[in-house]
C-alpha cells in the first residue's frame, strides 16, 4: 500500500520559519515528480512547489510565484522523502499543506497526481 505522510505543520507567527516533511512508503518515487500543494479555508487546492526528476538523484525545483525566494523544496538522497522549508511566513500562507507524488503530465495541476498525503495544518498568525 502506497502511503504519503506529511508532518511538521504548526501554529507560528508572521516572519517565522517552518519545515514540512513528507515520508513515503509502498513504492519508490525517486524518478517521479513530487510536489506540495496547499488549501486554505474555502479555497481550491493550489500548487506550491514541485521537485521534478532530471537524472540519477538530481531534481529541478519549481515554485509558485508567491513563495519564490521564501520556500525551498528538496528531497533526501534516496529521492523518496520530500521536504519544504518555509521562511518569512505570512498569514496568507495559512493552509493545509499536502504532499503529492507521481504526476502524469502537468505537475502544477492537482488532478494529475496519483498519490496524496492526508495534509498538515500550517497556521501563521499576524
């Protein structure tokens, strides 16, 4: 059974930093695209960042404009654990953050992903 389990969500203050982690099991994702999405209250799930495979254990990061320069997506050496380092957090970053894996084509589109975690709550107070 394939599982993605996020951790690291918390209540923080504006300007704080926070790191999220996504542990996977059940299959390898080392050559698959993995990504972070988030969903705020009453909002649609939106793309945050993706890690796309280049070759070997090299990956290319992509970020949505609103987090560029503040968030860093990365993987462990085996390519199966995904992380998101977030700094200079803002209240508008408040959301449930989801880990996703194995995109079919458009890695910025949530419906293109085959596997999802259950989400972890990030709340940024002003």
